[in-house]
C-alpha cells in the first residue's frame, strides 16, 4: 500500500509520470525550523508552485494525473529554489478554474442572474450587471441559448462558479455576448491549450486560407465564423482533425484546400 | 490452438489495451486478456441528481453490463467491488457534489473476467484525467486440480480449479 521511495523531481522533468509517483524536492540545507532568521537574509527562499496534476504530500509531490512533467524556473534569479512544477495531461472534461476565459451557453434567466452551461459539473451564474456599461436601467440583451465569452470570478470545489464579462478595471476587453451565426464545437483540452500558445502554427496557417473570427474557450469550446457556411465548416473540420494530424499532414491538407 | 491460448503456470495470456476509442464519454478504454475483453466508458465529474449527491466527495457509480441478458446478482456484486476499488484511488474530495459514472461492457468472456474489468476500469480512469492517488490492477489466480497455481485462467481452467480468487 505504501508508495516506494520517490524519485528526484528534477530527474523526471520531460518524462511521463503516473498517478502514485512521489517526486522528491531538493532539500534546503539552510532551512531550520527552530531558529527565526532576523535581519536581511542572504537570499529569500523561493516558493515552490505545485501546479495541475500534482499535490503536496509528506515526502514531496504526489502525482495525481498521468502526463509529462514540466518545470519552469522562477523569473527572479538563477537559483533553483522555487519555480513551478506541473503535469501536462490530456482530458476532455473541463473543471472550472478561477481566471479562465470560457464560452458558456445561457440556459436560464433567474431574476437578475443568468445560468450558464460551461461544461463542468455545475452551471455557472452570471449577473446582468457584470457587462460593460450595464446598469439597472440599461440591461444587456441576453436570451436563452446565447453564447457568452467571460472569465471565472469564483471557481472552487465548494462554491457555485461565478462568471463575469468585465475585467478588474470594468472594461469588457473582448468578453461579452458572442454575435449571431458562426459555429460552436468542442475539442479536447490539450488541443485547446496548444492553440492558445503564442504564435500557434495552426492558427497562422489557417489565417492564410480564409479570413475568419475565432473565439477559444478554455472549457474546450471553440466558436468560428467565416464569410460562408462552407468556409466555416472547412475550418471546423481542420481544427477538429488537428488533434491527430502531424504538422506535415496538416500542411498537405491546407495546400490542397488553398489550391481549390 | 486451445493449448496455445491457455496460460501455463505463472504465465499471463497476452494482453493489450486501447484508450480513447469512444467519442462520447470523457474517458474510455478497451482491455483484452487473451480472448476476454471488456470496454470501459467513464463520465465525470458531471452533474448529479440532488438525491445522489454527496457533500464532501464525488459520488461514484459503476454499471457492469454482461454480454447477453440483463445484469443480475453476480454483476451487482462485481459492481460493488469495482466501486470500492475505484473510490479508494479516486481523489473524490476534489470534486464534491459531482457524479463519476463508470460503465463496463463485457465484449467476450473467456475466463478472468473480474481482473479484466479492474484493468479496464483503471485504464479508463487514466484516460478520463480524473485525479488518482495511485493505480491498481487485477490478476486472477486459480488453484489447479493438481495443487499448482495458475495465473489468468481461461474458462476451462476456472471450471476445473479447486479454488479461485482475484484481488
């Protein structure tokens, strides 16, 4: 039942880890629980961030999801104390996380609050005042079935998730009701994170093909709108197939399409 | 061909697994042990009926469908064993008031069915990305008529065995 002795965390970075693996963290020789350090210390101890797929346990970090272990050094200095570890895993089901930008579908209007389906285990709530320029007299025009792009203000395992369509300064910054037409479809979360990476090749190559509007929600939902229905469906099919195509296959498919 | 398909002594039949083969469930896996094969589909953490929700952890439900006929008492007892195993490894405390459903379909039964179900359930949990504290697996052991232990027995070996069991 007890897990065997763990492996050093640095040795596993970039390798596949399985649930139940224990990762040992480097010990801090200057750490002393008994003495309090007074005055200016030599270097502040970095705080280690335990990201998705990892949990703290007595010995170090316990892996809870299978995937590749990643590490990022802290931006401060070259010292290895601190930084962040996380597991790059793949799944289809979304779990709300505070700060994530997602696409929700309005399912009900209950008084002053809209109920949104975000693909999680609970519906999220969105107040009608959480839009840019909304007041009690000037209400936003939201109907059941509309698509909303917003971010989570409150999202933890104990409370009902709450969404807003304004940022901390009160501006909408791209969030709000998504317009008419277009096509909404679902992909896996791993593919979505790849598309959200800066300078994503897929999006750059697709934008050479046709002009289109694209909204990516962290809950695996993508909304696409191009000039014609046919162009929209072509882009949808390419994005869905990107999950299992290599870069060469994708370039071939796009070359065939732009030739037509 | 019959003799070649059987394991002899402490040798397991060739086994294989395929993940992510179903498009609708959040996680799926097909596990094959020799000629025994089980398909697992996992949904969760999803919405739960108020009558079934637990305030501090996820409500796990296992449904085992036999190849022919309706589920009976044997399936119900296997479902309870699978549910207890899965509840011990899934970190349900991270998803309170949600439901995790595991559906297992027996595609073919050629012995060692319970261990094949356990292995398919574990691979399905991995494919769905649910947080787990550890992995689990199952191997069926049978006591042959001559007193020797046979691992991963076929249906014929199970029938002639003096006693059998699987973790």
